């Protein structure tokens, strides 16, 4: 069973990377983020004042259609964030995005996807021992998780009517991570605000 599961994962990544080699315009991007736990979307305001848990994300995207104003994008996302008393989380996931050009510089987009998370609990997690005491759980006691991802955001091109222009981006993202703690926290909701830049890749 483990061999079959691993084979499916390898086949998925081979198919996904093959798709990324085709398409129309291609971009890469890098963002810095703040991340908090909270209800998806409803807790977005808390990202500005409640806590600071830093993260960094990178992505590769390509356009799947030929429209200039209504774009369908496929994105490969890689991210990491650190939350001192909860976890450090590595995220690897694809999303399918719709992007609407509002004018020569401004665009809005929304995306949905899912993928894989690798959670490190660090030394703030404890393991119960047979003698009745607790000991710190090692940082590399990593756990595999599944992720469901949603994002909404805006882009601002630095040069109008120039497909090679850098684009400033601001995105809000929500994740459902599981199984976080099977007995009482099967799904952990996470939110993030991401600010960064998107750069075109010339063919």
C-alpha cells in the first residue's frame, strides 16, 4: 500500500511539472507574509494587529488560455512560516486561479487548490513518558498534513500595457490543515497576508 501511495504522488508531480512546461505567459513570484490561526476570511483583519508569525512564499505560474482580460492561471506554490507556540509549516501545493484585468495596471484574482504540508512542532510540544513525566519533542518530529487552499488578491503593474513589467501583489490566503490533532483538532484554520512581486519569464 505504501508503494502504491508513493507511486501516485510521484505520478502527480510528473504530470504537474509536464503541464507547467506548456501554456502562455509565465511568471515567478516571491512574497513575505504574516500568518495567524483563525476562521477563514472572517479573521483577515487580525492579520494586521493581533500577532506576527513570519513566512516566505515563492510561486511559478502560467496562463492556460489566450485571453488578455480574463486569465486562467495554474500556479505551483512553495511556502514556509514560523509560529513559535504552534508549528513551523512547509507548504507545497498547486492552485488554479482566475485573474481579471480591470485596467492597464490593476488586476484582481481568486484561486483554489490543495496539496501537502510538513509540520514541525518544535520544542514547544511535549511527549508523555511512561514514568509520568514529559519531555520536549524534537524539532524534526515532522508530521505530514493535507492542505486545502483559498486565495484572493490584487496585482499592480509598474508599467501600463507592458507584458514584461514587474507586478506588485497583495494576497489574502486561507488554509485548512489536517489532520492536525486527530482527537480534538482535526482541522487547523490558517490565514495569511502576502505582499511581494511577480516577474515575467521571457520565452
